[in-house]
C-alpha cells in the first residue's frame, strides 16, 4: 500500500475515468490527480489488437468500435487528439435471416428487408409507437416521464407481446435487444429501453449505420488510441496500471489532539448498493475474421448479416470490418441467448460454428480465412460483460436517483451514467466530463463559469434530495471485478487534508 | 492459509451448510468434513438475541422465526434436536390499513378484512387465477410449465396490472410481494412468484398463520438453536468460524514428475455466473419491541397489523412476539420500498416512526416500551439482505438449469435451491440434505439406497445436460459478501487426492 496523497483519485482508466482526469487537469492544473487502473492496460471496454491479415499484420478493435457524427463528445475528442474516422462500409446486399424457425434467407440493398404488407404495417406501427413513447422520456429524470412506473414495472418482452402482432416483428425486436444490450427482451425494463433510445436520439439510431446513427464511423487505428492519447496528455506518471482499488475509507479526523484517529468506512447508501446489485451486464463475444480478399464485396455483399438464434448459428450480426489500410475482415457478435449457448464451448467449436454460418450466408470463400480472433467480455475480470449494464424492471422506479448522486466525496462516471448516448463511447466521455465538473464545482468553483456551475447544479437536482446518507458503521469495498458497473465509475477526491484513504493492490 | 485436507468442505454454517455436513457425517462417518463460516457465529439468516424484557432478559429471533407443520424437513429436525414449537398468537382484532392514500383503518377478527362486494369479487378471482396457475408449475423444472417463457418475461406487477380491477386488491398484492420477498412487485418475475408459491403449497400459505401456513409456529428458545445444536452433533472442531473462503482452486496435477504444478482456477460456467448476477435479495429490517404488558391483548388486539407504505409509517406488518416465558413483545418488518426510504436514516428516527405508527394503530400504550431492537439484514456483510434472493424476469428462462447443477466437484445448497418451501428455513434444510446426497452419490454411492440414488439422479436431470463446463482459464473467486446468494451455497469435496484447494482468511 502506497502512502501517496492526491487531490483527486480517479478509479478506472477507461474513457470515462481518463476524460474526467483530463478535464480536471485542464481546468485546474494545480490539482494533483491520480488514475488507478486494475488492468495492465488503459481503455476499459475499448481495446485494439494486432491480428494477422492479408498484408502482414493490422489492427482491429476487439471492443467498442463505432462512433457517430451525432456523438458530439467523442467527435470533439477525436478532433482534439488528431485522430481520423472513416465510414462503416455498407454497400451491397445485406443478408437477413429472421422470422421463425422456417424463415428463408433474404437479401436486400434498401434500408429495410422486403416485408409482407402485414409485417411492414406491424413494423411501422410498433416503431411509431416506440418512437412516440421515446419522445416523452426525460433521460435525466426518467421517473418524471408519463406512465414511468407502469413502463418500469414491465419488460421489453411484455411490451412486445402486447403491441406486436406478427412473429416476424417480434423476432426483429428480440434481435434488437440482443444486439444492442447483449441481453434478451425479457431481461430489460421497458422504461430503461425507452430511456436508452432517448439518450441516443431514437431507437433506430441504436441499430443503423446511417448518418447520425450509432454504427456510422470507425476510428483509424482503433478506439483504444483515444485512451492512450489521453494518457499522454495527462502524463504517464499519473496513471497507475495493475492497481485494483479494494477499499475506500472516508476518514474524518477528530478535532481533538493526538488520540488515535477514528476511521469510519461508511458503506454506500442502500439505494446505491441495490442499484448496482441489479444491473446485469450484456453478454457479448466479438469476433474479427481476416481474409485474403474481401470476397463478399466482390460478390456484391455489404458484409452485413442479421440472423435469428438457431442451434447451429452462433452469430447475431456481422459487418464489414476491412481496415483503412485495406486488409479485408468481417466483424460479428455472439450475443444474448446465443452467448449463453456458445460461450462455455471450446473456441474451435465457436469458430467453426461462425465460419459455417458465414459459408451459408456468403458462400464457400468464407472458410478460407487467415485468422479468427474473438473476445468474450464476460470473461474479462474487470468488465464482466459488454457492451453495457442494463436495468431490470423496478430498478429505475426505486433506485434511479442514486445513479449519479455523489456519495460524500465520491462522484460517479461511466457510460451507464450518461444522458447522451448512454452505453456508448460518447456517453463514457460525457459522463467523465460531467463527474469532473461536479468535483471542480465543489473543490474550486472559481474554475467554472456561472453557466457551468448552473449545469452541475441542474444535473444534481435529479438526485433525490430528501434523503442523506447517514450510515457510518459497515465496511465499504469497491470490488470492481464483482460489481459489474464499477469500472471507471468512481471519481473520488481528497480535500486539502488527506481525509480520503485509498487502498490498492 | 491452512494446509489441512478434508474429503468435503462445506462453505457456510447456515442451516443449509450444517444440514449438509450432518447428513454427510451420518451416512458416512469415515468422511472428513469441515465447515467454513465467514461470520463469528453459526446460523446464517437465523440469529437469536437476548433483549431487555418485562421479567429481566429474554430471547428473540432477529432473523427467520416461523416454522409450519407442513414443513417436514424443519419439523423433523426440531424433533431430532429435542426442541419445541409453540403457535403464533393470533387471537383478537387484526388491524388493516390498505387501499390507497385515503384508506381507513379497519379492524377484523375473521380470516379476511371486510371488503366491499366488488373488492371481494376481485380478490377472489385473482387468487383463484393465481392458484390455478400455481398448480400448473413444476418447481423442479419451471421452464417445462405451460407459458413459462411468457410468465418469466413479465413481472408480478404486469400480471397485477392486467388481471386486477381494484386499487385495493392491487395494493394487497403489492404488500404481499413486499412482505414475502422484501421487494416490490415490479422487481420480481411472475414465473418466479408462481414457482415460489408452488414450493410452499400455495400463495396463501406464504401469508397466513393458519395450520400448514408459513407463520404457524415459533421455536422455543429461538431458531438459531437449530444451528447451534447441529454444530454440537457435527463437532465444534469441524466448524471453523471467521473463515471466509476467497478462492476455490480446482487443481489437476500433471502426470509428469516434479515439474511445477499447473494450477487451473476454472471460472464458474457463464450461465451460473449470470444467474447469481441477477438474484436481488430482499430488503428487510426486522424489529422486536418489548413491553411491560401485552396491552394489545388486553385491548382485544392480536398484534397483527398490515399497513400500506406512507411517509410517516415505516412498517409493513407486525405480529405478537410474546415469548414462551410470557415476556410481552411485538415483531415487525420494514420492507421493500419502505426499507429503501427508511434504512439510511438514524435508528432513532426509524424507532420513533415505528412507535408512532403503533400508537396510531394500537393506542398510546405502544409508546411505553422497554426496548426497541432492530436488524437490517442488508447491512450484514455475508447476507446482503433478507429473507431471500428472488429472480428478475428472464432469469428462470435462461439460467435456471444452472441453479442446482454441480460444477465439477462443487455442489450447491442454500434455501434458494430448494424445491419445497424455497426461501424458508425448511428449504435451507432440504437443500443442504439434497446437496449432501449428491456428494455421497458421487463419492460413496454404497452409502445410499437405490431409491436415494434414483432421487439424486432425478433431481440432477433438470440441470441442462447438453452443455458441459469447459472454460479452464480465468479466475474463480467465491466472494461471498458480494455474491449475495453464495452464503451456504457451496458444498465442495476433495477426492482421495488433494485436488481441490481452498483458500480462506
């Protein structure tokens, strides 16, 4: 255990934690900031890896990979750091294999598969209904939205059962939950789904590759660079890797003299504890397959496949992942119930299942790959899953106010706390910056403008003001590997005196 | 770290773990068994405490306290251990304050409050509907029940919204969820609710004090004695307190000679990991108030109060808790949303809120108590809450097979895994005995009869047979304080060779 002292300690060197550290430093260079990261690398749920490719070795993202022109926080960071984006490749036929066990494989080049008139009608009516509801949601304070309690008391699955007429569209929505959250529709609160859609500016944005949608651009050289370049700016000496925080003591020194310090280790408020108890994280394995040639393009395919779960097909969705340097590749995801069924098998079985599905959808050339690489985020000790922690029914209703509510000198970041593009890279950055502003507002308000101070106050307003946190007796462990949402979520700071002790290993 | 070796290590000295240890010993006295308990006491969620009372000091249960004639496992254990039960006192007027913010306080002595004809009709139809559904449920394999996926995809709240017409009955059911689970109806899978009711032999049994119901009897001297007396039988030297298991290594020794052992620490299968990720535990504070006289009996009250949540009333339900030696007391629960609203306040505030509610319902004598004692089980590091872990929607659908499925040489006990009176003391004993039988069936099948071996096989049949657990690379931490269901859940054993290593602190 080190005895160093800092003004602010950031727990987690993902995009949220690093954005918070950078913002603090920028606004007040006098502050001493230390970032502690459990892993031996920075980037959290973004990680880029060298893989064997057509022309030697090239880089691919094994975690978060897409950004969008509508994601202002990440686009600004990309500009600041001198990085470049390039569009997701989408030209050509898309493969669509959805609609019950006897569904036929469909190909389409338009924005939507060719549905029967009834299916199309159903699809349109349900999207319109969701869209309408999404527009009534306050992301900052979801419980103030109309019918909030009702919608939080039901699952996305219940909504689907009630408002969708056709099996085809039910399966489309089930796929949507699986692809977006890594979880099945029965596991997600409907209000949470609406809030998540609202934070992205609409449900379709979660799914599409069109301008403004979530899958619009990729980052040249990979998204982990965002974190690596932030570390360069912050200073390598201010980011400690392999430092897992195990305990946060919030210690008050009695005003009396040399008597042994009384050390309180206050537990988090019950509301916060229970919130983190029921935020299941998505289950997603990402794979990248490199090829000698982009045979799918040559055959007129875009590389996009959407497939229903079946016994012999592990994948839910794939896209073209050819690198900016022209090395052909496909990217895809094994997710939700498919992750459950495939994740405990041997890698070789999963790989063969993926390849044979690709052969079925794109042709025999799919079997002549150079390299198959996969990453099951559920097996990452400090993430537990990917892409995001969702809320089960009743969580928003009862515990939402504690989501961003500071606990004494502990402030919360992480993409799950974002109000714009919650769950995305962009949300991670927004949340980190917001947490930094909260800390600055308390430590050195003069470093903020009046408008910024007002914004901090407005953001904190939604945290239930009627209850303080008064329990002072039990232990407070921040076991980040187990509490799934914790990575990059804690921003804590020391006031002038060393009143806040961290233990790391 | 000790280097002792045992045939079977039982993790957790609650009723499930101790019942498992006792069963193992009884059936095969040659087996060396060690019980490891993180706390400095045995009994898990049962704990008895001396409190100041009318005649000096007397004992009350601060955890699980009721047993029933229909609970065969616990009743048999009580007989074996030479303990006695006595009936829950129920004579006199019951207080009922339910039915919207303007509800009037009602008194009744029948089995049900006097409802309006419409309310009564509504109550009857919904109970009949639930009862009918409960009878279709297979507790052993809930997913084989009719409409299982539909019911697991919805919350108890969704069912209520759909099938209850009156506010009054909606509030009754909400109270039922709060009292039985310590959670709100929107947080509980409807299929889980049906399974839980079925395991108890019907929904009303979860609520009533009638013969065969869950609140029929109390145990003279307290329920913790069950565990203490089990320890006497097992042998004190075979139960180690203050021994928190942190890691379970399942190590295989390579057949080659003196080369450094390869140590595998296999993670739990993903299914099991995800199941434990979303089993929120109830939120319940229990209080005991001792009085110089049982003034409520003198005034014709039974001591039973059922109250809707309101800003100034923390309690959901109370009962008479007068001791077998005649020391007057009341017992009550702060639970669900009321626990959320009151648990972070000072004890004195909660106490005063409880007392002033009792004054309102039972009269001014309620303020002249001798002692107020409370226990918030959410603040117990090794329980995290009380009375039981429930399943959120979608958990049964996707992860139920892993509930009782052994992982290599690790077997699962705990009341959450019971098929009779799941969540109760009785279920804890049943589950412990079942886990012991599984271990015996593998280690020394000759100690079981053919019928017993068949029963073990039948019970394991419901664990999905199609997938093995093949991941061998990541770390396996049994952090019992954080994984809420783990206390008393792991029964592990060593085969002839010391292949299974435990680390405890």
